[in-house]
């Protein structure tokens, strides 16, 4: 008799192929898949023919060079480690988004790019649940889709509810896969909600609210919620989670870049004390952009001021910073700033 367990899928027991163990790597694009009118899935393989052993829900930090400038972006993996020979990321086009538009317009099979790492605490292995509620909005579906595929691939006996919000039926990323998994697995219930319905759509219309979730998920108090989406959706989801009880609340916000209003500061010279280099931040450029353009590596992931990876000590000068929670208590007093959302107000020096 086959008995399903919660033991995480192990690549070492699946095959003897060398495995990517983290850190920088070069990937090759193998395929580009149209998901919706404004989003695509990109399939990547390692140039060293290694497989990928990651945790469902984690994200990849990509390093792009576009028109001579370095851009670092974090994208959640939308595939599952049970299919380890490639990783897939699904990227929605963002108005004015340099990287999202580059990927959607320029990335083709055969092209190579660099990654810095695969990581992330928002993942199924570290925070499993017997009764998960996967809640997503827009392109925030990607990490929870990875989790759902993993759970169904290894046939874990979990009671799963998946609730996804989109503008319209044509904007539902992975609609076909979600409908298929809903039909195929008796332990999976999928609800798709749109702002505006079209002919033939059998889902619901509306926006996220406590009344809607209580109706769709009457046993919410027994469920751990895993939620991801753009910041407006996340604010509404947090409000709902504060009104109706859940067993636990886990969230990720890397699915889409939060729009941060740029500083009106004048920019200035940026000196990197540890590297012995210096650069210049033009009007509206962040410390992170100045560092990358000067050839100084500052670790980063979310590009939103949320994750704290780009924390660096400011030793001289002044910046305008829009911290979104990345700094911990006491960091500011010690002189730390977040490079991704700090704009120099004149010459500054960093321990970098």
C-alpha cells in the first residue's frame, strides 16, 4: 500500500544528476509560454546541466543587463521541484517596468542570463499546513501555484482551497491548470473571482472582502492562509485577515513590484568605502542603482524596501528613504539604510 507523507521531495533520491546548490549561476532560456495577453512563463535550464532542488514558493534573484545598466529583480518560481530539470518564472507586464517589459518583449529561447540565488522563507517545506488556503491576486499566483503543484504532484492528503482574484477572465494566469487541478483532485477546491465577468465564465465577480471569504471558506478558522499579490491586494487581504480568524497567516509580496514614489533630491556622488570605488546617482536614481552601475555588488531581492537584503550602513551624508518594513528595530540608529529605496541628497558614503 502506498502511503503519502509530508517528507519533502528530495532530488538526490530522484536521480543522480548534479544539483544546483545555490549562489550565482548562468541559465539558458528554453521556452517562452504565453499565459495571458500580458504575461508569459519563461522556462530556464542551468548551463551546467544541473537540476534544481528548491522549496515550493521560493523566488529567484535575477541579474539583468539592459541598455548598459544592471537591474536586479526577484521573481517567484511558478514551477515545482518535483519537475527538477528546469525552473519557470511567470512575469506580468508592468506599465513602465524596465525588466518586465524586457522579458515579455525580448527574452527568447537560447538567450542566457545570470541569477544570484534561489531563496525565500515563504515556502511549503518550512511552513506546511494540513488545511491551507492559497490566496492570490494577479501575478501573485506564482508562488502559491508552485505550492499547489507540489502538493498535488506528490499527492499529499491535504484539504486545499485556492482562491484567486483577477481583473477579468482573460487576466487569470494559469486558468487552464487551475481548472484541471480542481477537476482532477477531490481534495482541491478552486475559486476564481474577477472584477468583470465575460460570457462563459462560471466563477464569481467581486473583490476580496471578509463577507466573500467567509462564504467561500466557511472553515477559515481551521486554515493557514498563504497569500501573495500586488500591494493594493495585500493591504485588502491583511484587512480581511484582521477581521475573520485564520489558524495562521503567511504572506509574500515579491510577485509584483510595489510602486515607490521617487525622491525629488538632487542625487550626488556615492563613495563605497569598502570597495574603494565611487559612482554617481543621477536625479531619481537609488543607492542600489548607483552601486550596480559602479560595479559594486549590494545584495538585493525585492526591490521594494520590504525584504531588507540590501541593508547597508550610511557613514556620511544624507538620503531620502522610503522603508517598507525592511529595516529592523535599531537599524536606523546604527546608520543602516535600504539601498533599493534610498536616494542620496548630495554626496554620501557607504560601507560597501
